[in-house]
C-alpha cells in the first residue's frame, strides 16, 4: 500500500468553516466518484491552537493506493478533460499555489 499526504490551504476570503463544509459536502464526494483508484481517503482539519499563529495549511489529506501504478493512473486522470469538474471544484476553494504533497512510507506501531 502506498500513501500520499497533501497539505492544503483554503483560498483567501474563505472561512475555515466554509472550507471544511465545502470539502466534506462537495469535493470529497467528487473525489470518491472520480478517483476510483483510491483505497482510502482521509481529511485531517487543523484545529486552531491558542497562542500559536495560524499554520500554512488548513487540512492534511491522506490518500491510499494499492501501488505506484495506481498513483500514476490517478495523476494521469487528473490531466484529462473528464477530470475538469473535479479540478474546477478544487480551484474554487483551495489555494493551489500553496499545496504541498509527498509520497510517504507509513509505519504503524500497534499499541
């Protein structure tokens, strides 16, 4: 299993609550519909921490894939005309210039 993690920032002028609502009610369902190669998809919203500055991102999204071929298929799909609805929605509420993502090798310790 391969995983990617994305650090996402909302567009200026969009509140944290609006960002979360749109992501959960509109964008995540679109992702599940169009990104059929995903094996898992989680959104982790950063909560404000008293006394700390606002972080450079609002959400850490995790995407699980069966293998690197599945990642490449998703990335290829995102370049197609069919993915326009997903990409346009993404651009409507996320600041694309501030997205950072990584492929990671997750290690989990059982407690």
